[in-house]
C-alpha cells in the first residue's frame, strides 16, 4: 500500500501540503506557526494517533465499555542538531465502568510490539515512557507500562 | 524543548487532536477518513516537511534564487503488521534562474546527515530513495541523490 503527499513552498519556511482526496494542511517552523503545524508536532501526533487507534480497536474487541479515551503525548528534543526526541512520554487515560487493567495493558503491549507502524520505525535511541490511567467507576488509578 | 499534543477519542477510530495555541486537527483510520488525516499520512508529511524546511533554509542562505520548491513523498508500506514504510521516495523539485546542482545536493546532504530531526529517528530498515529535479532556466534535469 502506497501513501503520498505533495508539499509546495509558499514563503519563508511555510509549505502547503496536499494528500489524497484534496485534503490540505499548512506547515511552518516553530517560530511563526500561526494556524499551521510543525513537522515535529505532526510526528508526535502520528505516533500517538497510531497507537491510540490500535488500543481503541483492541479494547473495543475485548468488550470493554469505554466512555472516554485520551492520549497525552509529550516529546523532549535534544538540544543539539539533529534535535530529535530523545524522550517521548505517552499517557493513556481510559474511563468506563468496569474497565479492566489487564485489558488496557494487553492493548498497549500489542500496539507497541505488533501493530503500531510509526512505533516500528523508531530507533532505540528514542526512549518511550508509557503510562496509563484507568477510571473504572471508582477513583482514577495511574500505572506505568513497563513492556 | 518540549512539544506536546492531546488526543481525544470521539467515535470509531476518530480522534480530535489539540496542540499548542488551540490548533486542532482530526485523525481517522484510512478506511473512512473524510477530511481527517491518518497517522501514517502525518508521519510522511512530518518527514517531508522537516527535510523541506532544512533544504529551503540552507539553499536560501546560499543565495540561490528559488522561484518554486516542491517535495513529493511516497511511502510504500509492508503488507504484514506492523506495516511500516519499508521504502520512502522523496523527490525535491527546485526551480529558479541559475540554481546550482551542487547547492541543492549539499542542502539535501546536510538535511539527511545533520539537521532533519524526523530522519534522525528512523531505523535503517526504512529505506529512503532521494532524487531531485532542477529547473534552472533551461530544461528540467532529474538526478538521484546517493548520499
């Protein structure tokens, strides 16, 4: 399967992006972004979105009743070029009556180890710290995912 | 430097994303995307945008007169999970009077080897094929970048 995009420079470091079906977005560098997105933001969203979809899909097939599902992602960049993310924190928040911890943990593991296409392209030098918070009717509980 | 995003599940495999300054976008899986973007599209745009900005910035400092600059990116996914991009074709198209081939080649090299943050996070199993086309007043000429 092939995915493609076309970027056209407009001015400064601004680019207009077009993908299939005429969908468009604007790119810009961090210093002057306005309504545009930066490449490093899109990268984080790609990673978080990829694993979020895996997990939502796996959990829903385990007949867990999910009322709310959020993913918080935070990347910390190296200070020197090429300034990639040396650390990425991913936190999943799953709420719903009777949500089981082991169902969430299993979904995270399958996403990390088997399904997430973006995750699978990352070098080991990009460290992922994963945690999840479950609100299953009682008080919220936060856990670390250790793989 | 820290970059962050928040994803909220809406329904199916749809998520609403919010980044700094209240900028939002919609995510969805490929099968039903509408106006939303897929994570794998965003990943390609992140990679292409990152290197496009590097190259635009480097070329402009070399006093090349760029009238048009486009980047075409095409990723070919593995057929089996985790279905990552086993091959990514990046083509740069630079037009402008007197654009020098070695200026473009040097900018591509610096982006690949030194500056591009997204590139720097990719495993070697993701193969990049890079080419560039120059229209410097005469007929267009296409070249392979071999690193």
